[in-house]
C-alpha cells in the first residue's frame, strides 16, 4: 500500500487557538467584570446579544467538543436516564450528560464547567430540540429562556415570513435589556452586524477556495476552521482571524498546494460531521486521494443577507434563509449548484440517526439529484456524537467501494 500523503496543517491554526482560547477565558472573567452570559443557538441572533454586551456561549459548539473529544458516548446515557430519549439530538443529550456529570473539555481551558447562563436565547430555524434543550437549563437555573420561532420548510423567504421573524426578534430586546441591565443601542447593533457580515464574507472566501483544483482545504479542515465563524461572528477577532486564513489559502492556491496530495476525486459531504471520527475519516480520504471539497454544514454559517443598514430585517432574512429550514425543492437546487461549482464527482450523505433535521437522504433527495446531475451518491448511517450508532467498518468499506466506483465513472 502506498504511504499516506502528508497531512497539511494551517500555519494560521496557532492564531485560531489563541482566538478561541481568549473567547473561552472571557466566560470565567465575565461575572467579576459585571458581564452577563447569554446562551445562543448556533444560528440564533448572536449579533443582538453581542451588541447588548453579553458574553455569548453556544452549546452546540460545546456539543461538538464533546463529540470530537469522544466524551459524548459515555455522557449520553446520563441524559437518557434523566428522561431524554436516545433518539433525540445527541448534542443535547451529550451536553446535558456533561452538565450532570460535571465533565467537560472546557475544564482543560480553566473553566469550572459550562458557563451558567443569565438568559438563554434560541431560534427554532434549525429544529425544536434547541428550545427543549435551553428550557431544561432555564428551569434548573431559574433564568429566562426566550427566542424566535422561525417558519420551516420554506421555498421562498417572503415578506410574510420576514415580517413575523422581525417581530419575534424585536420582542427579544426588552427582556434582554432587563437581564443585561443596559439600554439597547441600534448603532451598536449596526456595528456588530457589519462585523458579522465581514466575518461571513471572509468565511465564504475560505470555503470558496475549495473550488480550485486541487483544493487547498478539505471539509475536515473546515469543521475546525469554522469555530470563530460560529461563536465569534460579530467580533473583530473573527474578522482578523479569517483575513489571515484567507491569505494562507491564497498562498496555497498560488503555489499549487493541494490539501490532499495527488487529488483524484472530489466529494460533497451532505449532513452533520461525525465528530468523534473526523481524524479517521480524513485519513481514509487522504489515502484514497479524495478531497471532500464542500459541505452543506460548513456553508451554513455564510449569512450574505446581513446588512448593517437594516439590521433587524437583514438578520431575519439571513437566519430564515439557512439551508436547514428550507423546502426540499430549495435543498435540491442548492446542492445541484454546489456540485457544479465545486466540480464534485459524487455526493456522500451522512444520515445522522439523532438529527433528522440535518439528514437529507430520507425523502428520495439523493435519487432525484443523481437523476438530475448524473452523479453517484453514497449514504452512510451514523451520528454526530453517538458513536454507538456508527458502524466504522461498514462505513470504511462503503467509502472505499464508492471511491472505486467514482474512479470508474
Ligand atoms: S439541528 Fe440537529 S444536531 Fe443541531 S441542535 Fe438540532 S437536532 Fe441537534
């Protein structure tokens, strides 16, 4: 067997670690500085929370950390024993298990545990689970849980949807003022939305660099590099970081540096990452000289509609337009565009058992896209965090066979 091609880490990683480290440190310093903590869903109104001076904690990011550190599988049963079904979101069950056991990777960063929320703010644009999840903590800590209920399954995000979501978002301001003990300032919100827009456009450039052949970045890199776009959008730190990363990617492109040496195949990843197996999967694809060049997941934090001139309406449009809350017609057209733009040879669907919201292989979509594009697909069964639901051997064999099939196509 040929030697494994070299894995190419980014020089920017050091800076990312520093940026993320600073972000987490602020949670332990916040209370002493009179700073309140808001929990926010990953595609929730982060800009509003940053504009009102909160430290903003994203429990899904914590869920991903529990998955990537392989702690999740042992923690999920604790939440199951507490009444949460093993069939629901394994971010939720691993995070609640982590809280019940008081074990978290955050302790390695000097935090005592997850930062206690003064207020929890959700957006159901992605799923109902986030609201149930936040309500559990709200009951426990006796703090407010407020949020936005976004219509789902939309093909067009029209004025009816936007008027409603704008009202839902504006309704958050008064309770947030009470918790933050500060007055809402529209100009501050404009500044934060502007920073968020800059961050998002840079993040888009990062992902778009993979349209190059060979690609300078893989989906697996993207799952790590997306951290600041998720938790620090709306801050200068995220903008500064992505400028550095974009420069490095441009250098790679100019020098013809491939993320996967000898790239022969290009794959689209549809669905959630399998956090506890990122390393193994990226090694397998590296050995197959196959680059996973694009994904729905990493692109979910591109919010091009943000506009500082019209902060509430543009936030409503951005957060109601994300892939996960759209109709299958929209999703089919979106993936078809991505496959063409990224010059993809085949599509891999991850059917994540505990996240039906981010699993798009269940209603014939892959077959329709194969007929439309003539591109083969593979579905692997697994989960984002619960590794008991993932058969590694079977996935390995299927991925290998898929790559062979694509080579012969
Ligand atoms: S979208 Fe899926 S993974 Fe994300 S919080 Fe909802 S159920 Fe969990």
